[in-house]
């Protein structure tokens, strides 16, 4: 992983100064849809299991299938294939779209997990461009931080809260979401470290602490230059942790300039 310089000069061995996970907020889902099953053939005697899943990404594959990157409450990050869901009239297609929370029944096929039933538990994918871009950026950040099959219920709840905030029109839910999940992953520096960074004023540190407690509106009253400072901090931490550069903010900026 390439080394990335961080302007806050955080110590490499500062694990003892990292914040401890706290449970994020959770909004109740607002809509239930009928459960539908896939007509796909599955192996005989296949054992099925139902998961509560957030669909991080979906890729069209084959003639009518969809390959899904999932974040499940029970097992963490999974991948699965939904067969035939892009066919006209498919009853399951609308239940396996990106940025939705769905109840998915999976079975182990010859080439991996298959989706055999789905029930959408949250509103559909945002149709307005800005909420959609917010949701896409948040899911890109989360996907970069997730590794392997590990249940992370606090982060799952935080992610659902973020998607609900996108639907509800919060002006910029990405930054508070990023702050909270960095905190939950143990990647956000503790206040004791932040006190040694002159760029982080007491007002910024107070807003960061509020976000880690689920009070996302704490950033609403911050001056724009403070918000830019926080975004830079979060981007530096993400670059150090993942070794990647996020693409969605660049795409969003290009679209907003048009």
C-alpha cells in the first residue's frame, strides 16, 4: 500500500490514542415490499440463509444477471449473483438495486452465492442527482474500508442512517457519515491527538466529537473553511488506510460545474 503523507503528522504507533467504537444512530425503515423469489434453478438440497443486506454496488453481468457487492449485518461483506433480474417483468429486479437495504435469501451455488429471494426494506435508490451522488460516495468509502466477512452491526446501523439521510435531503450527509465510520473503525484520531494539530480549532473538535455520537447536524453551523479542513483530514485518513483515491467526489464536482 503506498504511503500517503498526512498534514496532521499523526504518529504511526498511535493505536492507543484511537477512539473506541460507539454505536451509531439508526432510523427505522419506512417501507416494506412483498418478498419475491427468483425463478433460477439452485442446487438440490442447497442450504439457504436469509441476510439483512445493504447493496453497495451492482454490476450487470451476462444477458440478464446482476452481480452484487453486499454489506450484511450477519456476515459483513459478501458477493452474490442474482439471476435473471434484468429480464422484462422480473419481480425481483427492483429489490436488488444499489443503495437499498433488502432481506436477501442466499444459497451456495457452484460458482458462489446466489440470490433466490429478496424483499426491499428501505426506499428505492434515490432518483435526484445530488442524493444519488451522496449515496454513491458514502458507499464507495464504506466499500474501501470493508475487508472480509466480519459482522459489524454498529457500522451497518450507521450506514442505514446515512442512506436514510440521503433520502431525507440532508444537505451533505457524506462528511458526518465519514467521520462516524472512521471513528467506528478505530481510524479517527482521539481528541488528545487532535489537540496537537493547530488546524483543528476547538469548534472543529467539538463538531467531530458530536458526529461520533451520531449528532450529524453539528456540522451545519461550521464555517465553510472549517468544513474544508475536516474533509481534508478525512480524505488523508482514508488515503492512508485504503491506499486509494475516491472517484465519486471528482465525478460529482464535474457534474455540479455543468
